[in-house]
């Protein structure tokens, strides 16, 4: 098979040298079994060593190589050349500040992940000698889907609400909170509600559902957020009926 | 970095190949696919593992036999099949077939959804209807920075955990998922140890010796930024290194293959001095990162070769065609590679501490009692 020549238009930015980002074009002979990341690596090895981008696993489990490919938030290791036309536009992820070329600043996202207390908060802490916290397969099944998130941030790039207000806690962090809230070993829901059930939490979501569409692992953050809304609404009515109750 | 700072690298000759990676990308197809009943076939559709003391093939599946034999034996069997011309040629080199068809669509979807997705995406094969092309791929370094069970090294305050470390839970081979033990158990110990040292230390000013080291490190990077026209590239040297290591220090090694690789790696090491940094930016400079990583990889590659050259026996993942037997009398010992600037590392040995698991004869398949 002869390689197909694809024109990659890539948004470049080096804050040391440039006033604003500019497109640069590279012509790459692509094998049909390549992914876009292979083409980027070809550019890096053969054409231009200054091109900067993140990647690690090349198999859609690390979530590092997220970028906009022809306008869609995509993992470049899972975007196959065979599905793309002869011209491809590559930009850094929407809704994030650019650090350099295709590398974006993730501090805001990481802070939001932390804000939902994404760890097991058990009723009683067990010592090492007391052994592990047990769970049945049926209990695991209730939240397993929400554990599959790889923190690729595609959902933040796709979310119109996050584009509108960067203070929105956002899809992946809310889905992660939901994952722990549904965990039979966890009692941390109340502690998470300050962030999760706030105006900038689940109630900021207008259920466009773009997050779930771009998710490479079918986590369905939109579904998680709607489930959390229902549970929070329940809390509200319970508080009306039984004021001062302990949730 | 630890090696250059004077901590020895332990057992570097032991590099694990995983028997079932996808050709080209090297993406792993999990052992679970064989655990569920997948079989390995050569170009004639024959379950070739029965020819390598792993059979008989039936009943299947069963533990410690055939496709559920250890990773090193399976990778070695591929090598022999390839020599016999019984593997399958593809654009990305020779492969064998991992056949999951007997499991059926329901079981594959339930137990191996990721395998189906990876195979469909990256090699265009749906394992429900066709076998997946696979080949051995380099997977894990059993050796690493010499550490004790508290994750501490010979330099006070320097801790190590994970694949880069060698606390010796893997020995000369490795069982799947032991990397988690390395991370979770020894990562925690490293953290606790480091915190203890930090809490007990009241130094606010780094000593002048450390200041000097920092200046030297900065100087090396400045020199890279200033150098022009060296002509050697990261990808060029990296690809040569990959080929050299695969050919000379791969699944099987000999004195001749290792010596040849050693010479070639020394040459690559010399040429590395002429590497040219193209990216001179101070922001997220991955060209600089790749240059520094390549320099470190060259040192590590040399430690692997020299450790392998001096271990004149076959043990676990280290297989010598010129010394096919295990020699517990001479080599039931850890190798320690010590850094010597600009030269091959020095190798010394340390006795193995044996507690519960005694070294025995490795027998699989029908040979088991």
C-alpha cells in the first residue's frame, strides 16, 4: 500500500516567541492503519522537532493526547487516518488555556477533580489487620461505568456550559463524585454535596449531553449528573418534610 | 539519574517479553484472553506450544500449561517457530494467531470487551470472527535501581519505587500484575521513608556540594542549547538503539550477539555527544526532554548488555543460546551494574536472600506432577 499524503494544519503557539497562535501546515505520507498520533510523531521525528504535544500510551487508556481534530474533541491515538479526509485541522483542546502548541494548561481541571473528594470515605476506617472493605459484584455494577473515566478532559472541551462559565465543576468531576456516592463502601455523599449540589455543580448543567457523546470510554457523565440531580431533589423535599434531619 | 549518581542497577539482564502484543503498535492483548480459553496458532493453524514442553493441548483451558504457561516460555516458543519459518508474515513483521473464536460473541463481549475493541480498532480484526495477529513485545524491566524493602537506596534520602526500582519481588521473571505491588506497597514505603527523613532534617540551605551539582546540570543543558550542527537526531539514534537491543539482547542472547550490541551501543553513545537540539524554547520543550531521555536510555541499554554478557547461564527471561542451563552454583546471585562515566559499567554480584520460595525445576504442561 502506498501512503496517502495528508495535509495537517496545526495550530502552533510558543509564548516565548509569538504574540498569538498561528497555523502551520505539514504534508505527511500516512499509512492507512495509522492514527493521528502516528502522523504527529512522524512530524516530530522527520519534519519539525519543535512541535509539542502530550502523549503516552497510544492505546486510549492514559488520556494524555486529547486535541481538537477537525473541530471535534478527540484522542489522537484513537482517531484513525482511514476515517479522515486529505486535509486535517488540529488544534489544542477548546476551553483550556494553551501552554505551548497542542499542550493545554490542566490546573483548573485537576483542581475540580480534587474538589469533589474523589476517594473512599468509609463509615469506619479499617486498619490493615482488619482487612479490606468488601463489595459484591452487584454493588460494583451500580457504579462501574463511572470508574472508567481516564481524565482525558474531552468532555470539558465539548461542554457548552463550561465554555460559558469556567467555574462550572464540569462533567468528569461530577461523574467522579457520583461514582463514589454510588459506592456501597462510601458514606461521603454529604461531604461532597457542598460542591456537587451547588449552583456551579450539577445545577449548572443544562443537559446538552455533548460530554457523553465525546467520551472515549462510554462513561456517560451527562447521565451521572442527571441521576445526581434527581437524588438532590429528593434531599430538598425530605428537608422540607423533616427539617433538621440528618442526611 | 540514580545510576549516574552512584546507585547500582540490579538484575538489569532480566527483561520481560509479553507474548501477545499487536504488531506495529505493540499494544498488549491481555493474558486474560488466554485465561478465558484463547489459543495460539502458527501459520498451519497448529497449537505450536505443545512442541515446547507446554503440552499436551487438551483438556483446555487448564493452569500452567500451553497458552497459560509463563510469559518467557511463550515468547521463546515464538522465537523458535519464527526460526522454523512457521510464523505468519505481515507488513509489521512476523506474527502468530491468537484465536478467540471458540469463546463466542457473548463471552468475548462480557469478559474481553477491551480486547475486541483494541483488535477491531488497531488491526482491523474482529476476534469474534477472525484470529488476532500477535507477537512478543518488550514489556517490563525486572531489574532497576537497587533498593531494600523500605524502598531506600544506597544514597541517603533517595527512594525508589515502581518499574524503575528493583526491590527484587520479581526475580528473573515476573508474574502479571506484580507492578501494582511495586507501586502500591513500595510506593507507600518510599513516601513514608522520605517523609521521615524530611521531618528529621533541618537543613534549609542546600550544601555547596548540591549547589555545585545543580550548576553542573544546568551547564549541561545550556551547552545543549548552545550547540549547533551536530547532525545526530533523537529518532535516528533511538531507532538504531531499538534494533541493536532487539537483535543482540532480545528473547535469546549469545556471547557474540551481546558483544556486537555492546560495540554498537558504545558507538551510539559516542555519537550522542553530537546530538542537536532543534527546539530552543523554554516552554514545554519536548525535544529537550527526548534528548535527556535518550541519553539515559543509552546508559540503561549498556547496563542491560554488560549484565547479560557476564551472566553465563539461562535463567527466567535471560536466555543464552551458548549457556542453556541454569547454574545455581555460580549465578544464584543478583548482578549489580555500577556506573563508570564513558565506559561499560562494572558488574559485581550479591547473594540472593531466599525465604519461602525455594528455587526449583520449572516444569509445565504434562511434565507436572
